[in-house]
DNA sequence: CTGAGTGACATACGTGTTGTATGTCAATAC
DNA sequence: GTATTGACATACAACACGTATGTCACTCAG
C-alpha cells in the first residue's frame, strides 16, 4: 500500500524529472542549472539532492525514462513487421526516426554519453541493444543471416542507424534526406543476409 | 617572414594545446580546469583567453589537431589497400582502431560532440567524411557498388565503424572483440556491393 | 492520545570555476 | 628615442555545485 508520503515523493520525483528533461533538452546538461530546474518545479535543490543524489543522478533518471520510451517504440515497430528480417529493418528505421527528435538527440546522444559514460554501460541501453542482438541471433539460427557475431552485428546496425539520424537532424532539409538514409540503411543491412542459393 | 613575436605566440599556442589535450583526454572537458591547464603550461588564463577566446575555443583547437592526424591516418590506410573497395574497408578498420585510443574516444567521440555540437558541423570532420563519400562515389561510378546515395552510405559506414569502436573500447577484452567487429563490419559493408552477375 | 523519531525538503555556507576588466612590459614603428 | 601596439598577467565579480544544518509533517510505540 502506498502511503501519503511515498505518493508525494513520487510526485516530486516526476515533477523534477519532467522539468529537468525540458531544461536538458533545450539548454543542454551543462548549461541547465539545478536552481532553475528546481525553481521551475516549485522546489529547491534540497529536494533534488535528496531524491537523486546530485545533478548526474537526475540526468540518469531522465535518461532512463526516455530510454524506456524508446525501447517500447522499438518493440512496437518490430512487431508491426511482416517477417523477422523486416522487423530488424523496421527497428532500424524507427531508431533513425527517434533520433530525429531534438530531445533524444541532445540528451541521449550528446550529453548522456559525455556525462554518464558510454551508453553500453547503462542498464537500459543494454536492454535496447539486447533486443536487436536477440533478433539478429534468431535470424542467424533460422539461416536468414550469415553466421556473424550477433552482438557485433547489432552494434554496427545500431551505429549506422544512429549516425544516419545525426546526419538527417543536422541536414538543411531533414525530410529530404530521410528516404536516402533509409534506402542506404536497407542496402547496408542486406550485407548481413545469407546469399540466396 | 616570421617575426619574433609570432614565433613566441605559436609556441604558447602549441604548449597550451598540448597540455589541454592531455588534460581533456585524462580528466574530461568539464573536469579539466583552465587554471590547471595553463599552470601546467607555465602560463595563466590570460594567455588562454587571448589565444583561443575561451575554454570552448581551446577544445576546438585540440579537436582540429586530432582530427587532422586522423585524416592523415585514414588516407594512409586507404592508399595502402590493393583495390578501391579494399581501400574503403581498410579505412573503416583504421577508423575502428583509432577510436580505440582513449584520447580519441574521450575528446572526439564524447566531449567534442557534447560541447561543440554535432561533428558534421565541424570543418574538418567534413573533410574526413568527404573522403569516404568520394571513395564510395568512385566505387559507384565504376559499378562496384550499388547506386545508392554516396553521402548517406558514407555516413552509415562511418557510424557503424564508430559504434563498433565504442563497443570494443568498453568491452572487457578489447582485443578479443576487435576481430569480431572487423568481420561483422566487412559483412555489413558488403551489402553495398553490386550483386555479382 | 501523545511524544519521540524519522524522513522529505528548505536554507545557509564554502569552494571552485568561468568570464571580463584592467594592468604591465617588451617589441615594433616612426 | 618615444609612442603605440600586442601578448600575457593579475584582479575582480558572478555563478554553480555540493554539503552541512535546520524545520516541519507524518508515523508509530506506549
């Protein structure tokens, strides 16, 4: 049973995460001051330190939240696909599209790694990557994909999608280059396919 | 002809870049204080602001220096290869190997993008990427590679190599996963190859 | 019902860091 | 030989983070 106090605490945590997410996305982690964030949430730094241990802890919480949303969207994209192989491709495309959002870009792709270290160390990023790895392993087992190291392939696929997204986001006409990136991504990914006999 | 003053100035610039490069690589950009860097170089912050305009300017200078070194190494790797296609692969492998160095990782892959913005905006990173793009375009023209968008393909290739490098660097046994990553990279890149007739 | 205890959060303070404004001295120009 | 410029040092102000301490509401024995 949730007591009155823990309910309140959850609310303050949620409020801080929300305002921090906003501030980190727009101003960047370094330029976002804790005083501003807490004031915006109607609190002080005391609450922040009590709940998250510090500025990095708050960023970690924001990252975890966004990451959870991303995993959910990746799963949805994969399950929408007709075949496992198409599922992998759809997952890559979904990843590209998510990385177009300024919030994802700034927090997950720029500041997050710089402040918290390599994403492969984050508990949830592993979940996201693990999904791709498992998908690829399944494709290898069923003979669709060449017998390469599944984790290595997953890493490369994700990296390609990631960079494609960064490219698109920085482009003058994002909507114009998106299809080019998606097409090149599909071609590249086809390199993993078993040569048809 | 170089006057006495400009010679001195070049020396102080070089010294500051050297110590900053060291400090940024080991402690990270945020944790490296300008006082420490300048003191290590036997100077004060005055010199730093005069020559580089601020902390970001100093990082930019360090990034430019490292980037120039990387481009040189990429060119060397490509020219060592037997064929243009092998040149592209060698370039990717060289990129992976460079990203294994802590200095490159910390400064070029983590702090650089976070502080200076997306690498595609940097003047030199474009040179590095431009090389790959041109290589791919040449391969398309000669019929080795499928007719995809050359820049998109270059972006994806570089992104894959980049993430492979980050993965390797964060791994428990970097030397053990390196061959796996290289193998997967070659397979993936093969997706760009024109299907043999 | 009541008083001690605990937890959530606010307030106050010290330290370190950045950026700017001003000062100084050597090198060049006239 | 003096005036001026430019490279760098010093001094100062603003700010942000982290910690130490304080306060008040809620919980729970007795």
